[in-house]
C-alpha cells in the first residue's frame, strides 16, 4: 500500500522546501537507530521518513507525487509496509496490526500552483484530443481541393472530380469551394445537371456565409433551368437575390428565363435594367433588353440598347440582324439592308433570307 509522505514528515501540502528539510532533520534525529537501539517501530519509521524526504525534497518527484494525489491515484491513508504493524496517525507511531485501525480520509489541500498546473495539463490534453483530428481533416480537404483544381486546369476532369469529392469531408476547409467546382465540371463538361444539383444541396447544408449560399443557390438555379424547370430556377435566383442583391449574374439569369423561355418581356426588362444599374459594362444585358423591347414593340428603346451593345461588340451577327429589323420598322430600308448584309456575312441564316427579300 502507498504512504502519504506529507503526513509522515508532519508537514502541510503546501510546505516549502525549507519546511520539508527542517521536518526531516527533526524526525530523523527522533527516530535514528543510534538513539533508539533495539526499537523496531522507530527503526521502521526512520526508513519511512527517509523515503518521504527523498520524494518531497526533489521538485520533479514532488510534482509527480502531488499529481498522483490530486488524481486519486495515491490513497490518502497510512499503512506500514511491515505486515506486523500499522501506522496510527494521531500518535504518529506504529502499533501491532491486531489493534483496530479505521481508515479515515482527511481533507487534502493543494497549493494554487499545483491546481494551475494540473488544470493547464488537462486543458492541453483535451484540446489536443479535439484539435488534432480537425487539423488533419482541414489539411486533407485543402490538399485534395488543390489537387482537384490542378487537374481541372489541366483538363483532367475525371481525376479532378475524384480529388474534389475527397475534399468534401467533416471539418473540411474547402468544402464549399469543392462543391462549387464539382458542380461547374458536371454542368459544363459532362452536362450532368442532376448530379451537379446534388453537390449544390450538399454545399448548402455546410454553407455559413451569405456569399457561399448565394453561389450555391445560383448553381442550383442553373441546374433547374437546364432541366426546363423555369419556375423552380427563378425561386432559387430570387432567394439568392434576397441574400446578395448586388450579385449581377442573378439578374441576367432571371432576365434570360423571362425573355427566352416564359415570354414575359416586361419582367425581363426589369431584370436587365437592374443588372445594368449594377454593372453598366455587362454588354449582353443591353442586347437582351433590346430584344425584349423589340418584342414589346418599343422600337426606339430597343434601338438605343442595340446600338449601345454594338459599341461593346461589333462582331455579333444577331445584333446586326436585330438592328436591321429595327431600321426596317422605322422605314429605313436602305440602312436595314446594309445591316442584313453584315449579319449575313457573319453567317446568320435568318439574315440571308432577309437579305434576299429586302435588298435589291
């Protein structure tokens, strides 16, 4: 059984080294065999005093011993290693084992330094247990995302998908980026919009910021749009607009659905107008708004927009065809003919038919 060295030396738990040394000298003198000839009890006590002093006088051994006491590894009672005797705490002497001895737990107090050291140690252990797996997950996510991005940039799309899928893990640092890039590859390179939507939904479950949610909702809307579910697509875009009103691509996507799929040109014009207000250099918005105005027979507004578009892009045959149609409606047949010819030269099939019909 283990002994409580503080009780053997008759010192407090926060006793200084000087206190320990003085107690040892006093007790060693008291129990020394030269002073107590033929007294086995005091000889045994002398051995215990020496044993206690060796531990409590050494800073490292004392710290380890204090930790054992604090964690309950060391039992707080006294028992002689001699099977014939037991130690009486009150009289501080050994008595024959046949005498009754009741184990009594006495209050144990420790120094503030000991409490702080043990607390810091336990916090460090708990932090390590919690942080190590998280750190490994974040490293693995970042590594696999970087490899996937490298494969994507080199056109190795299958390898990119494999690496990016491994990057999407619990506590991953690149989960959202990986979901977005997987979706982009599946949509643009393989035409797999349903699978891309699965990654959009997976990303939305992990997204924390509005920016992340908007990007994933936008991707999800594009997947619905590709599947001709236009109202579901609009719902995703509108939800994203509430989170990030300045995301111009959302207005472009909504305008295209209204203009080219639902024939709702007034809402299309509204979407393109908001887009142009946010980004005046978004050239496609001018052409699409011009087309919407043309469909609503607002020719003057359409003409202004198509001319604005052509100031950005002078090589789009469809723009020349629309310009020709507008000039024709305005009674400018010669100018219309010139634009039909320019559109025809850019291989617009409809323009060739118009050229034959309206040009002499």
